[in-house]
């Protein structure tokens, strides 16, 4: 029998172990079926074989004990001898700096600071500035504890002060100039605040802050400003996958100071372009929920077995293609057919909508941004249904009996799928935020994932109406 043996410092090598079928089957409870198995060269040992001469029970017992002991000893010396396809492991390490997760930022309302004298500054502020104040979320303490001031002057870029050490005084080191974003948009300013952090590997925890200067928001009162901030951070590193250094990243929990690969965000540079796309539909990112997430890297498949922060070691495992369950949603690809149950309890299929342009909307009543999209979808349904447009709502409310009458009352009459009927579909699509929408053409090919930064037709708000008017036939 040929059994693969892996040595930690060598490539897998072959070790020939003459071993009886009966012992192997009884030990593992099954027959080993392998293309490496040689039935002729290692036949079953019996009492009739001339080279095993048993003259008495004692000899037989000694032989059995010796054979068993020899095999067990070999297994102890070579603990990874039995290797199934897909068990190969690959190693890497993390960078020593966390990076903020800039996807899905939280909104923080800053209100006018009427009396600046109530805030202590190491260096007094000049007069004449417009100052608004708010509380930033502190991921380390898990509370909105950081007093922050937005200081604006007409002739200068805005400045953000943040009391990151919570001592009640704005030190000079707690002053963060806001600069234009990478695209140079003169309305968008941003900065990254580093919170001091006691960790053997990471010395600080980043908070990304973004401010839209001069932009009016419906929910704001006069004098108020709106800032966006990150709440999560990634630990990035590289793993050598078959000789190719591959970028990886993992969500880092600031409270537990751990990375749990079965829960939270994971990312792998699947296409080898040196970056990880965090878009909702990207096959390079996923949010794990008590599961092992398998990624495709080229035409091979890998998952992360563990991340050891103390040793700064990443361990990834290879998988067969059959373990990859994700449906990759790619522009121009045909969306595979799927089944669902509608709000009337009928079994339905996506293929019923063939010949139509279909907006597939993953939403829920408990999701505020989802509800804000409904008036635009209602207008689109009324205006473009005659031009071959339909909407398929993928509802994520656990009790659709309460949602159904509300939708009918408000004239939202398009087809809705129940949550329990699309649960597995959403896992395969890796839907992890709401609303998430995509648009398919009459042949079920994806014509937009709503990725406006990638020059795709917009599917939210007024942009949905504009996109449909341009895409649909007269």
C-alpha cells in the first residue's frame, strides 16, 4: 500500500507500508479506495502463506503485537501520513498594521457647539470658526465615547479634533486635518484616526472618517453636519499559495483582540491584481456566519484554517472544486435559474420572467435604506412595466404575513419571495447587506450590479429611473 507522508520541511514523499487489509479496515472503519493501492503487491496475510509460519499461539500473538506496534509507531513519527485530497496546507503572515473597513460607514450627526469654552484645547482655537460636535464610535470600548469637533473656516480645509485618550482635553496630537479623497472630489474630505491599542502585533486601531462639505442631507436640521465613520478594521497579510504570494484579509475584533475565521469578514485576492474588491457581489470577499468560506483563486480553491496572532501565522487549506458553493455574479453572465415561494404560497421560478428586464431586490422592512428605495421602485414599476420591466422582491422579513398587507396597502404589488424560500440562495450569492439589487435582461444576463464606480447603470433612487429609461426598449 502506498500512503502519502508529509514532512514539515519537505515535499510530500511516498512511504511503502505493508499492512493487512483487515487491520486497516477495522482501525478506520472503512476500506481505503485509492488509485495508489496495489492489490497484487500487498496481498492479504493468511495462515497459508509460506513466509508466515505459525507454530503456536504465542508466536501468532507476538507477530500481531509486533505488527500493530510497528504501524502505530510509524503513525506517531509521521502524524500527517494519511493525506486526503484537499488537505494540503499553505502558510503566511500578517502585516503589523490594521486597515479600516471603508465599506458600510456609519452616520454620525454633529450639532453646533454653542460654547467652545466648555472644551479644553492644548492650543486655543482661533476665533471665527464654525464648530460642530459629535461622538465618534470607539471600537475598542464598543461605545460612542470619543468627543469630536469639526472646525470649519471659509478659507481653509476642515479640521477634526478627537479626544482619543478620553482625558477631556484636545491635544495637538488629536488634531486631524481632513483632506480631499483620492479622486479629488472637492466636496469630499477624509482622514484616518489611529486609536492607541495594546496588542502584541497591532499598535493602533484605525477609524476612517469622511465628511461631505456643502452637501445637504434631508435628515439634518439647520447648522448640523453629517460625518461618516468606519467601525471595523482588517488585518492584511500574504499567504504563499503554491509559490504565489496571495493577498488576504480578515476582520479583526477590537474587543476580543482575535480573528475568528468562521465568523466575520474575509477576503482573498482571487484575480491576482494586488487588491481585494469588497463590493457586495465580489467573489473576493465574504462575511462568514459559523461556516468555512471557500474562495476561488484562479482555478483552485482555498479556505483559511486558522490565524494565530501570537505566532503571526496564517494557515490556509486547499479544497476540491466541489466544495465551492458560491454563485459568482458577474456582469454579462447568465443568472442560473432558481425556485422560490411567493407571498401567496405558490412555488415559482426565476425562468418565469424570461423575456423581461427584471430588477432583483434583496430587501427587508426592518432595513431603513431598503424602505427609502420603495417609492422609486414603485414609480419604476408603474412607468416601465409596459416596456417589459418587472421587479422580484427577495424579502428578508421572518414574518411576511405582516409585510404582505402593508405592501398591498401602499400599492407595491410586484412579486415577493419569502425569506425561508431564498435562505440558501442568499448564502450562495453571499448576500450580506441590504438593500442589494441587480438587473437582468430578457435572457437572464446580468446587465448591472449597481456598481456605479465601475460605470454600471445605477439601481438606486432617481438613478434607477434614469437607467431603465436608457436601457429598456421604447
